[in-house]
């Protein structure tokens, strides 16, 4: 901070002292002006004359009133205007008492609105100039009378310009602060959305693969002694499910890396292209899964592709966990107009430990959040008679894809 900036800060911290200094400066200027007068026809030679005591008194009153110009600007204008009017009519017309009225008028213009400035400026200008021309000792066309008209107009104009500039600067500052708050809120919102998305992915990955591991571990425990070959096959499925879970966890957690961290995994996000592999993992765990697709090879946006895959994964996991050992699942993916519809049906019954439709877990909630984020619809609930149904309608054109003009 420079010396000038420090001085400005100190003066702004003590406005009364600043106004007192300004009043003292105006007093000095008016006193000096009252003792010096132009002489000669062309006004080039300057002489010294002694003003009358009334002029000096009016000068002192007008300058002293300026000390309170910030706290009572209109009152100060009235006082300085009154002493200037008295000087114009009865005193020495060359004593610059009107200088205090000009400063007061500038203060009113810089601290009020434009309408008040117009009223105060026109009133002050008209009264002082009219009094000097009509009732003053000098001819109406004297330059001293015209000077009063000019200086009062300058004071009002300068004050209004300063007020306008302050308003513009304040508006710019408010817009900058509002933009900064908006950026911070947007950043917080994006962080919350990303955290929620990662939480959904982690839940889907863990719930799916741990459910498979749990089922295969149960098979191993059941056939270990009597059918070791089948136990080895189940252990192989456990190992494969564990490896897949680790790979997907590594890919998901890799999103949390910072820019200077080691390179994150580059495996593509899962999608409907891996639907058969997903179904095979459940078939290997003993769940009968049938897949039917009628999407005509539709190329889906990455967000829609991932959401459809995760919905099917979570729905099949719920079937594996809740629908009973003899359940059968049917998966269909159909293109219907501008939407892709994903349906997962099962014909099993809940095992009684954790009902499918109870909503106690986060699986159905995660599905609904995914679909809502894409502006789709999700319907879940028991089928008529037996089983459970998950039906999701996902728009092929997401808001992001529509904004960028990507084709469906």
C-alpha cells in the first residue's frame, strides 16, 4: 500500500476531521478572495481592499457550517445559502461567500438522488443569482453575478457525477460478489453431485459383487466335502467376482485422484455392451437370467449407457438376494421413440428376511437418483401375483447431449 493510499484510508476513517480540514481550506480561500480584487478596465491589475466586518462574519459562518456537511447536508446547504443570499444583497458583492454554498450543494448532489439534486440546484441557483441581479449593488450583468450562476451549476453537476460514479462502482462490486457467490455455490453443488454419483457407483459395485461372492461361498461350503470339483468351480467364480469388484472399485476411486497423483485407470465405464457378461456372472451364481434386446444397436450417451447398466445390475442383485433360490429374472432393453426402456422382472418370492419392496436399502434409491438425474422415470413394485418389477425410461438425448447438438 502506497503512502497516498494509507493517507486516504486514515482520512476515510475520520470523516469529521476531513470535513474540518475542508472547511478550513474553504475559509482560507474565501478570506483571501475577499481581500483581493481586480482593478482596471481589463481586470488585469490586482489590488487589495478591506472587506466589511459583515462579510467576514458571513464567511466564517458559511465555512463553519461545512464541518457538518456529511451528517446534515440539506441543513448545511440551507445555512450556507442563507449567508450567501445576505452577502449578495447587503454585503460586499466581491466577497466569495457563495463558495461555501457551492460546496454544500456539491455534497447534497453527491449524497442524494438526481431529483433532489435538480430541485436543490435550481432553487439555489435561481435564488442567489436572482437576488444578486435584482437586489445587489452591482449591475445585473456584472461578472460576479454570472459567476454565482456558473459555480452553483458546476457544484450540482459535479456532485451528481460523483454520485453516479459511486453507484456504478457499487453495482459492479455487487455483481462481482454475486458472481463469486454463484461460482462457489455451483462448485459446492458439483462437488455434492459428484460425491453422490461416486457413492452410487460404489454401492452398485459392492452390492453386486459381494452378493455374488456370498452366494458362491455358500455353494463352496455346501459341496466342499461331497463335490470338490464343483467347489473349485465356485471358488473360481468367487475369484473372478472379487477381481471384477476390485477393478471397478479402482476405476471409481481413481476419480478422486488429484492432478499430481499417479495416473488413474483408463478402463471404460461399464455399459449395455457388457450386458451379456453381467448376466453370465449371475448365471454362474445360480440365477436364471434371460436377456432380450430390441434397441437396434442404438448408440447411447455415456451417462445413459452407464445408468441402464447399473439399474440392471442392481435389480439383478436384488433378485439374487431376495427372490429365493428358484427365481428367474427377465431383462429387456427396448428402444421406444426417443427413449430407451429397461425392464427387469422376476418370478420369485421374498425370503421373508428383507422384503424387496420395503425400501430399507439404498439400491432402489440409487436407481431413482440415477434416473432422475437424466430426467427419466423409474417404476418399481411387486408384480401382480408374484415377483417384482423394475421399469426405467431413460431419454436417449440427455440435457448435455441436447445442448451440444449430438445426434441420438
